[in-house]
């Protein structure tokens, strides 16, 4: 998964799923093994990992209160979110992505 870099990541272009994480987050470590599979199965989205400690302003802008959390954007506009402080499972993340309405 690509890491967020404000100098090279343009959130205004294309379909993206921002994955908000932190190095100290146990639930974030839990999803690491299956995220490459989810990413591979959803090639229409660009997956971007955002470290909330490094990019807290971006996390605040998206009202991230718990991690891991996911925000889907299309051409800079939010189209869906899976944001809470609970541990996420592979089926829950897949269902979130399947439920997105992409035009």
C-alpha cells in the first residue's frame, strides 16, 4: 500500500481509499496481512496509508476518531467512510468497499 506523502499524493484525482493507521496501533497490525489481498481485489481504487501521528491535520480534516479507519474519496469528494475505534475484519472492509457508490 502506498504511504501518504503530501508532496506526491493528489487526493483530488481518481478513486482512493485512505487507510488511517498508526505504528503503535494493534488493530492496524491486525489488518496488515489481508490488506494486500483487498487492494489486489479492488484495482479501481488507489489505497493510501495515512499515519495519523505524522499527518494529524489530515486525520482531523476527515474527522478520524479511531483507527484503523477508512475513507473513500472520488475526485476529492468523500463517497464513504468506515470510521470507528473497533477492530476491523477482512469481510467488514470488503463489505464497506462493495457498498460504495462510484459514479
